[in-house]
C-alpha cells in the first residue's frame, strides 16, 4: 500500500502543470562584436603592397622618403581638418575608424533570430525570466540595456523612446566621424598640390645652384604622391567604412528596439517576426516560424 501511495503521489505531481521553460539558450546564438574586419585590412594591405611593389621595382624606396613632404601633407591635413571641425571631433573620428577595423558588426539575420528566441522565452515564462540571460548579453551593450529595461517593467512607449533616442544619437556621432574622415580625404590631395607648388617655387629660385634643384623637385613631386595616397588609399576607404558601419549599426539596434518593444507589449512572436522582416533587407529576412516556406526572392 505504501508503494501504491508513493506511485499515486508521483503521478499526481507529474500531472501538475509545470512552469513553462524559456526557449533554449535565448541569450546565445548571436555572434557578439569582436574580431578583425578582414576585408578592410586586406584591401588596405593589398593597395599598400601594390604601391610598394611599384616603388621597389623601379628603383630605391629611399627615394620616396622625404620628411618635408610628409610634414606638409600629414600636418597640413590634420590642421585643416581640425579647423573645419574640432580636436574632439577629429579624435573621435580616428577612434571610430580604428573601431570599424577591429570590431565586426552583428549579422542582422542572426540578430533577428536572437530577438525571436528572447520573445519566445518571455512569452512562455514572462518577461521577468529574461533576467536569467542578462549575464550572457553583456557582450552586446545595447541588447543588454534593452532587456534590462524590459525586466525592470518600464512601459513599452518609454522603452521605445529611450532606445530610439540612443540609436539616433549613435548614428549622428558615427555620421559626424565619417564626415571628418571624408573632409580629410579631400584635404590631403590639396595639401599635396600646395607642397608641389612650394617645391616648384624653390626649384625655380635655385636654378643657379644645381645641388638645390634635386631636393626642391623631390618636394614638388612627393607631396602630390603622399597626398594622393593618403586621401584615396587610406582616408576615403575609412570614411566609406565608417558610413557603412553606421548604417549596419543602426539596423541592428533598430531590430533590438523593435524586439524590446514587442516583448514589453507581450505580443505574439509571429507578429514580431513580421515586424523584423519589414525592416530587414530582402536577402536577410528570416522565416523562423515557417521554415518550410520558399525563401524570399527564390
């Protein structure tokens, strides 16, 4: 009888409704920022290698080293760019350029799937259950803040306002950094031209002294070379990279914002999927709940 009672108690306990478990590993699956941007680094290195190969094939590389030319181009570019903006803006622009080289932007498709996982976890066990995954989200600060706002019980409209403001502020800062780099890429060739004119004037004024013609000619030619390389090989690609990074960062944060607001409103994850796909580019749209459906554009 005792055994029968224990079995009955076990069956009764098993029959009791258990609390819904959150979706499997809702805090995982997103490739967090980190790692070198191989494409940009390889591109810059390849351009530098081609130029260096052309220099060394036709003569000595030392002939292309001229401190006065470097001073005019580098110093002049920095001075004019700073005059156009400010020291703080220039410093932030260089930090932004360095950041896009060493940090990769999150994949929007992976971000959308991650948001769906979090929404399913909140749908099953309530938004408070997302507290358990907060430690796993520290690698992505914006997502961590979004989930924190949800678990603290802020109204959906407040969450949307706070996160949207941060997205706009970040996009504005990156846009300004891209503008600084773009301005510097325009100034560098102009400083090279100025150096060329300085060298020509020095050369014409030293025609009676043959020993001074060579250095003046080097100044005239190398400043143009330095300005063209700095502006078109270094600064212009970095400006384009920062602009693209700003667009990708805004897209990722918009996805997080849409997800956070939807979770706070306790909406159906299927509706959230439609909202995310409305923002994602066609090639990045997800079909989380309808995996058997044909892919968009197929």
